[in-house]
C-alpha cells in the first residue's frame, strides 16, 4: 500500500494538472494507455491533421469553380498517416520520462476504486489525500446483431489503418462521423452514412444541421432515419450491412465499417461507485461547480464528468481544479459558461450558445440575423454559395444568445462572437466599436451583427 498527497487518474488532460504550483505534493499519475489521452493520440489532433490533408485534396478538386483546373494525382495515405503519428507517437515516452524525472510516480496499469479514496492498480493498493479523476471516455458500441463477428473500427483505430478503403460504411451521424466522412471521401473512398435521426449533426442549430445534411448528401450515400439491423462478413475483408430505413431494407457492402455512435465516460472501468462517487444517468461523475465530487478530497474533470466532450473545456477544468487544490476555502468554478465547438467538415461548422430550436423550446425571446458568405467580398472570392452566419440575440439586452457559422474558416470566424458572449458585450458594440479588416471574411461577422433587427422589429419566441 502506498500513500500519496495527490493521485491523478488518467494522463489526458489530467497530465496538465501537476505543475510547478503543486510540485511540493507527493504525486502519482495512473495512465494505462498513452500520455496525452484521447485528444493527442486518437481525437482532436490526429483528426484535424487528417482534415488538413483532406482539404488539400478536396480544395484542389474544387478549384475549377475559380478557373483553376487541377487534378489530384495520388493520395499517399501511408505518408499522411506516418506524418501524423510520427509527430504524435514519440510524445508519450517523452511525457512519461519527464514525469518520472521530476519525482512523480507513474503507474501504467488501469486503476479502479475498491473503496472511497482507495485504488487498486495492478496488485498494488494506493491511497491519497486528494484524487483527481480524469479518466475520460471511450467509443460506445451499438447493439448491432453480428457486430462482434465482423471487423470494424472506431475513432480509436481508424486513423492507423494501412490503406484507404475503396468504400466505407459509417454508422452514426454526429461530429465524429461527419469529420471522418469528409476525410475518407476527400481521399477517394465511397462513403455511406447510416444515421438514426432525420438529419446529420442533430445537436447543431437546425438550419446548420439541414444545410450540412444537404451538402453531405451530395458527397455521400446517406440513409436517414435508418438503422443497421444486422451486419455480416462478406466473405472477403469487408462487410455487408442490412440497413433498415423508411424505404425498406437495403444491403450495403463496404470494405471498412466505422462505428461512430457516441462515447461513454470511463466511470465503469474505474469502478467509480465503489469509490463512493455519484453518477448521472449517462454514467458521468456528478460534481459541483468547483469540480468536487461527493467524496471529500476527490475531484473530477474532463469527459468523465462533463457532457461537452471538448478538449478546451477539459483544459479549463484542469485550471479550475489546480486553483482549487491550492486555495481551500476559496474554490471557484469556470469563469465562463460559454462552451463553443467546431466541426471540421466540409463546409466547416462552428457554434456557441443556444440553437434556435433550444431558444424556442425554452421560450427564450430572441431575434435572428443571418448573413450569407456570398454577401461579402471574400465570399465572392471563395465563390461560396452555401455558407452563412446566424446570430440569435436577446432583443432587450442586445447580447448574443447563440451564434452558428456554416462555411469556410467557421472555427476562426466565430471567435469574436465567443468573446462577445463571454464578456457580455452587446451586438452593437461588437459591430460598431471595432474595425473589421476589408475585405477579410470577418466582414461576414460584422455584417451579421449589423443586421440584428432593432427593437421595433417583433421578437420571435
Ligand atoms: C475522433 C475525436 C475527435 C475529437 N475532436 C475534438 C476537437 O476537434 N475539439 C475538441 O475540443 N475535442 C475533440 N474531441 C474530444 C476530446 O478529445 C476530449 O474531450 C478530450 O480529449 C477529453 O479529455 P479527458 O482528459 O477528459 O479524457 P482523455 O483524454 O480520454 O484522458 C483520459 C485518460 O484516462 C485514461 N484511463 C482510462 N481508464 C483508466 C483507468 N482505469 N485508470 C487510469 N486511467 C485511465 C485513458 O487511457 C486516458 O488516457 C475529439 C474526440 C474524438 C474521439
């Protein structure tokens, strides 16, 4: 039995916790997989490195609209994959060595609670005054009959394959499905997506979700309001799935099956309830605003506790927990409750705050402004025909309730709106008290802000 001042469970975002300010604590980190966790090894970073390569291919093909007639000769997948993981993979060894050299004990077997504040790691029991649970989440598998008898991938494995498959069947219609659909279609795969809902990206604003579904339907074979009712080996390396939808049952063959049906927190793997932690109906650890669990001295952060599944949220939570560990009695929560996100598809999508359907459902009074990329000079340069920025605004306070951008560079364009929401600036301030570079794409934001209806216009609910 070893006792520590601090044990961190999980070296994804959790690895950022033991900094200089906590150096005086006798600390252990438990990480059974790779330092850097999901974001670095199998999430945000490798997907976005793949997306940039995908965009190089798809932009070349799409350049004909600008009068540039290019062809993509070859996509060398192994070169793309090895560039990505050649950069990422060495970081694990370096991070682990760095921690050990700096006096932190690193355990490389999975931990699970056997009692409150008591962990079993391999055959060793560890206890600590303070435990930070940052054990993350993992792909959730749907109960598709036959799934265990066929080869399939999840986001954990698909970026390390050896060849681009000629065809791929993606089950799921959320952001991970959308990003991989974009990547594999850009590299030449025929992509089929089976989605149980009526549109893709159902969590987005309904107008964005509808526009994206329309764009995706032009690139991929889409089955909406459909389920894979059974999947079987096709006799070779691929699979055949029976897809049941409104038009009946269809057999779809694919060389690769990719399951993207959501993620679940790893609270079962760490036996969180044996540690006295209370879970919500989705299995997330319940904490208070300061990220304290119900067990004094045990904290939780990241995907294991929040529903956002966003790395920037997990990073912000690490900073909060680090502060709170050093300031007992003066704990704080997140400074901003504004949680933006982006989907790196084609077109790109970025969003913050309320969607229009949320505002309606909650009866939140709002006005809407919508500006199209094609109304701006840079939109002309891009020859964009589908992009838009949509703002939801409180008609009385004239502050932003939500912002949704569908089109090139959305993830960058939304930043001044995130800032305005976080700082409580009015749309009029952000529109008029700031100069926007002409003719940059940020003029889209300026024009959308200037378009926000004035008090005389009737609010919508
Ligand atoms: C394909 C994909 C793309 C994504 N893209 C984005 C994006 O563009 N932007 C964005 O903001 N977010 C993105 N995310 C989400 C983001 O990766 C996560 O929100 C973030 O990594 C969560 O960090 P975490 O520290 O909570 O969990 P993790 O990074 O998963 O870290 C948890 C760690 O705990 C370890 N662990 C598990 N079980 C145990 C155990 N029993 N004992 C000890 N340790 C354990 C795990 O091995 C892991 O290393 C993406 C996710 C995926 C899957």
